[in-house]
C-alpha cells in the first residue's frame, strides 16, 4: 500500500497568501515550513488530530476494499 503521509496538500501562507505544497506527514507532526513567497515561518496545525483520524479511516476503507476484492476470487471476462 502507498504511504499516505507522502501525499501532498496545498496550504496558503496566512501573511502573503502564497500557496505551497506540504506533505500530510508534515501536517500530522505540526511541522514549521518556510513560505516560498515571503520567507516567513508557517506553523502547520492539525486541530484535534483530525489528520491522523482521517488517515486511519482511509486505511480502514482501503483494507475493506482489499478484503472485498479478495473475496470475489478470480474474475473471468468472456467476449
């Protein structure tokens, strides 16, 4: 399975409104990133751990989909 923490999201600098990309992992660990527009520090915030909760829910959904697909057995397509 792919690493969800490596997926990127767009954030906007609160000072200059320049947009940039950060990883979900950076949000999760509340990293400080430097704005490429104004060079100011941006403190990332994961309010009440919602990023971790969303990642957990997504992992669970992917596992359920994998289980469903595995339960279907081999699929044969006839033309």
